[in-house]
C-alpha cells in the first residue's frame, strides 16, 4: 500500500481538477478541445500531479529494490 500522507493535499487538488474538467473533455462538448485540454494539463501540473507521480515512482522503486533481496 502506497504511503500518500506526504501528497494528500495534491491528491485532493488533482481530484478536484479531474472533476472540474472531466465532463467537458470526455463528452466532447468542448468548443475548443485543444485549448480545454491544454488548460486541464496545466491545472493538473498546478495541482501537483508531478509530485504525485514522483512520490509513487519513488515508492515503487523502493519496493522493487526490496524484492530482489
């Protein structure tokens, strides 16, 4: 189980971004999908998606290193 304590705020923020943009992007109801997608990607970065990915990757790498022992 991943330790998400250090990224709890980022997880909440990213979830909020997903909820904000999901319907527009998934339904195709956007009048400018590229602009909306670019805005979504920037909002995800601003919310901390890179920190989340990095934290999960560190934990996965540590787990994998311990599997060969």
